C-alpha cells in the first residue's frame, strides 16, 4: 500500500509541475505579446459586436416560443436559399 501511495504522489506531483510550467509560459507569453491600443480597440469592438448579436438572438427565443412572428423573417431565409 505505501508503494501505491508513492506512485499516486509522483503522478500528482508531475501534474502540478506541468501546470506550473504552463502557467509560467502563459504569463511570459502575455507579457511579451502586447496588443497596443489599436489591437485592444479592435478586440474590444469585435467582442461587443458578438455580445450584441448574441443578446439579440437569445432575446428572440422566448418570443418565438410564445408564437410571436417576426415580420420579414421568412423572406430573408427564402432569399438566402435562392442563391
């Protein structure tokens, strides 16, 4: 049984060491790869566009499930299918 515990301890120690190495590498990468103000602006703008789109789509689900019909929604789908 003591041998079994030492094997588990060694495996756990390896996982902790691997996690520490990955964390150190992530920190080093983050410090050397800065976006600058332009990159940060583009990243933020892209994220906001995605959040607004997601919020819009998720807001439609309860309305559709209650039977609300969005005017022109079928037309947009049928136009895309014609192509």
